[in-house]
C-alpha cells in the first residue's frame, strides 16, 4: 500500500456563527471516553463532508447542515490544522464554543510523486521569460514581478514551499521545459494554451484570457481597423522570436514586412520611436504599454484576432503536479483572489 502525506496548503479551522449549539462536557473517565468517541464520530463526518465540498464549507457539527445566517470568524487556537488527527482537536474546540466548523478541501499526495519531491526540496522552480510586462518581468537586480509571477507565488504558498524563478526564453521554452535533467518544475508567464503544446507537454487550466492584437503609434491608430490594414507592403511589423507572436505574423501577414527583434520588452519603445509600425502582441500585454507610454495605442484591443487562454506549462509524467496547479487555480477563482489579481494589473477577468 502506497504511503501518503498531507498536502500542507489546505486548512481546517473552527468558525463561530451568531447563535449557539449548547454542548455539555463530561469529567469522569467513562464520560471522557464517551466524549472522545463523540468527537471521533463527528470528526469522521466532517472529514467525509469536506471531501465533497472542495470550494470550502461551514457546517453546524450537531446537525451537519450549513448555516443560513450570521457572521463567521476563525478561532486562532485551531488555525492551520491540516490532518484528520488535528481535526479532532478542531471538533473538540467547536464543542466547547458555538459548534461550527469551517475549512477547505484537503488532498493526499503519493510520496514518490513530483509534488512530494517539491515539498521535500522546499522550493518550487518556475521557468519564466521575464520579458513580458505585466505578466513576467525581470528587473536589473534580478527581481521578478508581474501577474504570472504572483500566480506562481500563490501556487508555491498553497503548496507550502518557497519559490525560485529561472530565466528561459521564447525560442528555447519548449526545449527548456523538456530538458533532462529538468531545469525547472514548470513554466509560467504569458504562455498560451495550444493543442501543439499539449501534444508534447502538459498545460494547466487557463487563468487568464488572451488573444492577438497590435500596438502602434497613437498618431496612426485610425490607420489600422483590421488585419488587412496591417498586411500591406508599406507596413513594417515587429515581433519577438520563437513565440506565438512570430508564428501568427508569418502565417497571417504575407504582404507586410516582418522584422524580428530579440528582446520583446524593447519592441513597444521601438514602435513609438518609428523603428517599425506595428507590434504583434497580446491583449494581456498591450494595455500596460498604452497606459505607460502615451505615444502608443492598441486600436484593436476589443477585437482580438484570436481567442485563447494562458496557462502553466510542464513536462508530461507530472500529472500530480498538474492536478495540484489546477486545484490552486480553481481555488483562486473560487475565493476571489484571481479576480483581485486581474484588477490589480488591469486585465480582463473572464471567469464568471
């Protein structure tokens, strides 16, 4: 039988609701035995209940029903309880107070799985390009920031480990993900979910809507109303190498002049300065540059050429890690933290 360990990012805590449950406490040995048996029985029921309520729960442990009104607050004495054994302490505390228990779904992880190795290491390694504002950007001092960086940190936090970012690039992304020995556990930051990638790698559920659009000079915004307006011999289009922007340009622009520039983060300024006319980019990236450089515009932002989602990329054979990442993404959608990140970075939230 396979040994198991507890996923440390899921918690159980005691909650109190307006209203009381009225539980009695016994002091004799026989009474203590009966009380412990009652606690164990209730803990078993709560344990079973939380497995079918992955988005969180609050229940009255005397009736195993949800409260219909009131305010829930957590008790510090039983915060950060992770296991079935600790649940008995939670139930005991609830019996002495208002009789309500709340928490989040827990899961088990095989000790030989990828996630177990990450937990044992104490750090999860994320590959990221660091050139894609506002999703992933590496500053001169080596510090990373961005929407995708914060998602990565949240994944690490909910798994219960530290996080380290390792530089990759769009031209080498696939090779770096598939490298043996592995350079990092997974990759994040502006990576579009595609069937091509899924043929050779694993991709998580989407956590950000995406689509191809353009950046151009604000003074010429009226010039570009469609893809046909861009695909003309007099238009110079600049793209970064090795990614889906270059692929889109090569497949859809047969008349325009296509120029490849190595550093993605430099292209918007080059467009503004007149080194090229149009940048093929994403609806996730374009708003940032329009907001930070008044010389730029994104006239087709609300009518993207493609529609897709951004996700986390990793090697095949890491299905337990994929499940864990998807669980975190699902939890972030459910608890509102993903929406807050969208709002922080001015991104469109598409997960109602």
